[in-house]
């Protein structure tokens, strides 16, 4: 995995990047991770190549999801919204986490704070309980740090990297 650039970010943002990198590198079977804001925007991704693909997708029309961080963010946001609506409809309280097991992989979605979500794409052979445990650790460590100011900083850093990459590609 290529570490995302953290130059110029606050110590909280750098720590969040570090926590995300550790989650991917230390938990077997995790393929990618995305942190999504309550409005569905990608705040942070574990894979620099996926970040680059997400930025490229903003300028080039794509026909469907094929692994970019933006695609994972979209799926995480949609699943999160669906489960929140279901919980309200059934009057079961707040959604803590969602796990979807598929033939070729798994999707995990966990609430962080203020409607932000942590999404993990796992391989088919990942240990779902180990992934969920480490996600809970991440949420416990990152939840209090993910303030509105930090979310704004993370969005701006993605936008500035996007403008820099599109400016250099011209």
C-alpha cells in the first residue's frame, strides 16, 4: 500500500491517516478502507491509488464501480443510509455496524461519529470477527478526533490534491 501524503496536515489528520494505514496493514484480509462523512463524501482512503482514481473519476465519466475510493465511499454511504432508514422504520435505535458477506468478499460499515462512517472492503477469506474488532478499535480511537474542523481539513486536502493532479496532467 502506498501511504497517502500527509504533508501540511494537522497532527490529528496525520494520526487519522496513520490509524487507517495500520488498520489495512495489520488486519489480514482487508483490501481497502474509506472514511465517509455524513453527507457521503470521501474523507480518507487507505490506498493512494484509489484516491488518485477517485480524483480522476471526478473529471472522467465512469460507467460503474470498479474499485476506486469514490466507489467504496458511495457504497458505504448507501448501505449506511439504508440501514439507518431500516432501524428508524423498525424503531430499533441507532445502527452500530453492518456486515455483508458475498461470495468474493465482504463489506463492513461502522458508525464513527456525527453520521460519519468507516467502510471496509474485505477479501472472501477474511475473519469477519477480527475485522469487526479492529474496526471498533479504529472507531474508538478516531471517533473523538473526527471533529467538524478535521472533516473540513480532510475534504480540503483531497480537493487540493485533486486540483494539483489535474493541473499537472494538462
